[in-house]
């Protein structure tokens, strides 16, 4: 065996190890539905009288978060429960669990800003906190999600800088989260499935890549 063949085998082994470490529990479609919920909630806020906005904004966005959280982590749990015991040992839930402390911090900051009366800063803070979830467990998620993380970094900074504008135009945060969640859902879908947009929207079943990984 010459040096070139040895290097090729090492490179192939490295790719196989990285492939085995990828986390496949996230659902691209579940994430996209969460984005739809964010846009729907933001559009609903347009009909709330300005005097009630300080109450309606955290309530509506709180419902959106709970819906999206249960939808996405419910998909993770369903995926994990359908695995065999051997597959569970090789596919731990740790990549998804690493984000839970980030959500706890986001909840603490939400309560703090609400009690301080800084309601207008909430959407920007939420986008900034959500951005952090795209940089945990980088080895286990598609690279495209890092770009989505930077989208939320930029959007969060913008919404914090112009919080009063965001306060008067509540559909803007909805659009930010809608775009981010659909992009994130698309990257997750393409990482483990074949097909285009129609398959993303309406397709069912697992891709050959998923089936191959499940039997390794």
C-alpha cells in the first residue's frame, strides 16, 4: 500500500466517523411549521390595540414558543423512540439536550425584561438567544445551520437597535423567524433526505441515506 492509498483510507475513515456523529433527530418540516406559527402569531398582533400590546406580545409569542418547542422536541422524541436499543446507543440525544440551557436563559431574560417593562426588546433578545442554538453541537448538525445562526445574530442586533420600530410593526419579527425557521428546516431536510422543495413540503418516509446510516 503506497502513501496515497493510505491517506485516502484515512480520509474515508474520517468521513465515516463524522457521518456517524451527525444527529438525525431534528425534523425539517417540524421546524418549518414552527416558522409558520411565528408568522401567524406576529400577524395576529397587528389587530391588538396598542394599549394591550404590552400584555399581548409576551402571551402570543409565548404560545408560539411553546408550540414550536413541543413540535420540534416532540419530533426528536418520536425519532428516538423508534430507534432500536443499539441505534440509541449510537445516536444519543445529547446534541438536542445541549440547547436546553440556552432556552432556560432565554426564559429568565424574558421574565427579567417583562418585569422591567422592556417589552419592546423581547423579539431582539429572542432572536439573539435562538442564534446561540445554531452553534452548539456543531459536529452533529448540517453546516448550513451556522448561516441561519448568523441570520439570527444580525436580525437580533437589528431588532434590539430599533426596538421601538419593531414595537410598532410586530409582523417584522414574525417575518424574521419565518425566514430563519424555513431556512433551518430546509437545511435539516436536505442533510438527510433526497428531493427538492416538493419533497420537503409533501414527501414522506426516510431517504436512502437515513436507511444506510440506521443499519451501520
